[in-house]
C-alpha cells in the first residue's frame, strides 16, 4: 500500500468497471462454447432439476474477483454456489450477478438466448445494471445517476435506447416465455388474434436468457412482455427491472376478476421470493390503451 490519494470513485467509473465485467464474462463464456462440463443443481422448487456449467463458474469467478478488487465492502448476491457476501453497513450496496443467464440454451449450443447480467442495488432500488448478449457481444444498460439506457455493440458503438410512444400495442407483438394456453383465460383473451379482439398484433415465444429476450422490449422489437407466476430471483430481476424502470416501462398485475390491472413496484430484494400473479410489462404511455381494452372486452 502507498499513501497516494486516488480520489473519489464516481458514477462514470462504476459504469466503466461494470461494463468491463460483462465484457470479460462474455468472452469467458464464449471460450467454453464447444467444451464444457455440466452439473446438476437444485432449482427453486427444491428439486435437482436445474443445471450449471463450467462456463457459469468461469464467468462468476470473473465477477466476484473484479467486485472484490474494485469495490471492497460491497455485497454480492450471485446465483452459482448460492454465493452471498454481506455489504459493509457504511456502504449499504450490493451487486447481483447472473453469470450465465440461459444455461440450458448454452448447453443446447443455441445461437441465441444466452446472456450474462449484473446490477448494483441500493436498498430496494437498482442504481446501475448491464445485460450482455453472449452471442452478439452487445451490452445493454445504464450507469449510476444516468437517465439514459445504452445499447453498446461489440465494436464500442453506443446508442441511446428510447421508446416510440406513437406505436400502439395493437400494432406490436407481445413477448411470452410460455405458450398462451398455459396462462389464464384472461391472458388468452388478451393475446387472441386481432380479429378476435385481442390487444396485440401477435405473440412471440422466447426461450433462454430472460435478460436477452427482454432486451427485445427495450429495442422496440416487441411492445410488451407477459410473464407467468414465478420465483423472483434477485440476479434475474434486478438488471431487468432496473433497465425497464429507467426507460419508463411499468409492471402491472391483474386482480382476481381480471378486469383491472394494477401497477406493481419493481422493487428488488436480496432473496428469492415467489410471485403468484401474472405480470405484464408495458411502457407507461401504453397504460390508457390497456385500460380501454379492458373496459371494452372484460366485464
């Protein structure tokens, strides 16, 4: 140690370091695409029906090492090995880490749906988050104290993501992670074809990384995301909720009758929690259209 004063770390530096973590994790995962080990692990339901790979572990080691080196005293909540490091109370912030989001897609050697994610949480608020697409090497996210979300290409080109508020839901598709028939009757009516008075132009089904698939919402490729009741894990929810909120997206859940959707705060906790409701994520500018559809179609 020396007596050199390196000054105060600032939000820009935090953003640079977080992006570099994601970039290194992407390269570590790509290096194992053709030769990796697969192991069984316990899922959220308590059964040994989930998996992790040597690529998950390699990426997590990068995140943990860099967090400990660059952010001493910050907490860590990570998926693999149930890793948990408590934060210094004087700092009160923790990182969530999903080293390989879409492990089963990686195991199938898909050419899409494989991601890596990190978020910085203060209290229940996400103050910085980045999602990396392993196959395209794109990174989506925002630094602390920034009101902009960027899409950064593998060549370092960045663009600010923005929502086209002129495009109604009826002209856009909804992204789902399960087939419509596995959802409630209310959702079935909502995603019905337009000539059957559905709310959307069509339905698209995504598999693999929830972060990479939700990026399609941020890029404007789809107009909404519909999720079934699920376990909310901090490493999955923190980066997604953080980017969604920063861009003006909101989450809505239905009442028991299905004739009203109430806004639900996208808060982050440091533990896994069950969510018993279906969830709709749309931009705040689309809420009047949703309410009009409910008044006309749900009685």
